[in-house]
């Protein structure tokens, strides 16, 4: 409807989801089979005009995503919906009310419905929606994510629910070995080659347009393989593989945001990878401590206990690992980093680091930018002016972290 518009905002908690939020708004993160933005658009029936996030992300213009906009770019006409990017709405169509409302999801404040001529939420309210009191409440069915690792811990269940809701029709190709009676759903142009074992006993499998699984391989549901992504072989399952990614080896309980190159053997488990990540051959991460205690993870607010036994790694955009790289449990690698040499890097790698083991230095910015452009050109993509500015700003912004 043209008289309605949607904005997703990153509140104070969402803005701290390093390493992902250094270079992108939370609404453009994958969870299940959709980004958080795509999910909100589908439920509310209106396109997202923009993200409201950190000022360092103003101008974010990744193709296929909604832009990051400033407050003075918010439209002044019609009904405007402001929804927290941490809100995960259940997949059912909802009619946006015409009167002002406070949005509540899972018992927590999550935004506002603002009619024409009504005052917009303040910057302080966008950072902390709980500051708004009074007025009618519009309670939306769904949950709110608390931490970045929730995107990993809850992803398999979300994939299963998304497939059953969005693509319930079975379309099993001939020549594959299917185990279980779960859904196997293929979009137009998707292919599972003969010789692939598909295990859907614990959940469904969905291949998006142009996705392909090459034999021999074993794929296990719940699994979503995004547009034009390819599974080159190995044992891959219980994950979300983002668009135009290449995957081989053993992958479990992970999310690959998109344009990820994991084309060689090695284990990736309970991990979240940003865009344009390239994992060298036999790169492997640990996702379980030897003492079987809960995993602690570095955050911008200090080290936090996740309360979970299995946590892999969190890797920002444009990160590269050399062959044989081994990552410890709960490792966080900041955007733009290049770690190599066969030695385990520290559990916290600052953005735009370059080096072997703990011998990390500043990545040379211009060399990094040149490499990023070459990598993207190989997938027929270009580095947009907005994304180039964001990467350069991120390099400047994190200089202090690298110097520590």
C-alpha cells in the first residue's frame, strides 16, 4: 500500500552486535530463510524504505538491500511503521492499523505505528524503545533476539518453520537417495544431482532459484541453500547458505550471509559468516570446549558467557583465512581481516588485521580495497560508492582497537 512505509531501526543493543554491525545494519542479517528485513516486509505487506542505524552506516547501498537513511530522510506522508531490527515476526499477514500504536513483540517494546502529522520517535527512543510509555498497544506475534549468537542457536528451528510455511510442496528430483519423509523443495532452476543423499528426518530442505547440490554429497535438513549457491560436496546441513556462496566440506548449524567462498574441505560449525568471506582450504573452527563448559565470547561490552556449550566463530565481512587456519571456540574476527600461516589466531581479531597467529598488524587500506574490488568482480559485483565509504570509515573507526 502506497500510504504505508516501513523503517527498521537498530536499537542500542543491536548496534553492539560486532563484528557484523561494523559494516551493515542488523536488518540485513540472515535468520532462517530470510533476512530480518525480508521477514518484516512479508508480514507487514510493505517494503522497507530504509534502516535507521549508526551514523557511520549512512549511505549503505548494498544491491538488493534497503539503504541506511538519516532521520531527515524519513517520509512525512502516510502511516509509518518503525520496527526494531531485532524483532523476528511470525510469518502471517498483518494489517497495519491506521491509529497510533506502540508495537510490542514477545512482551518487549519493539516500535511504533505513526500516522501522518503525528510526532516521530526521537533518537533516544529509537535507541531504547522502552522509554516510550502510554498509548494503545499493537502486539505482534514473534520473538526478539537478544544477542548475535541467537542467530546461530535458533537458526535451524527457524529454517524448518520458514520452509513449512513458505514452500510446503514436495518436489523430490529423481536419482537422489532420500531418508525420511520431510519436505524437499526446489525452486525454478534449482538442482540436486544424482548421487546426493538427502536426510530430511529432522527437518526440510529448500533450494532457492539456481541453487545446486553436486554429488557426491550428503545434505541434512533443516537446510536452506540460497539463490545461485552451490554445495560442491561433503556433509552439509542444519544451516542457512546465503546467495551465490560456494560450500564444500563439513558444515553444521551455521549461517553464511552471502557470496561466501568455502570451496574446500574443513569443518565449519555453529558459526556466523558475513558477506565476501573466503575460507582457505582446510580452515576449521572449534565449536566445543575440551572441558565441556559454556562458551564465552568477546563483545563490544566485554566478554560474555553465552550460556551455550556449542559456539563456533563470528566472522565479519570481507575476511580471508589462509590454508590450514584453525579457529578456537568462540573466535570473533573483525571485518576486512586476513589471517594466515597455519597458526591459530587469538580469539579476538580486530577489524582490518593482517598476520599470522598473534602477530597481527594493520591491513594496508588501499591494498584491501583493491582486493575487495577484484573479489567482487569475480562474482559480477561491484563495490558501490556507499559500501566503499563505509569500509573506509570502518577502517578509521577501528584504528584504536588494532593499536591495543
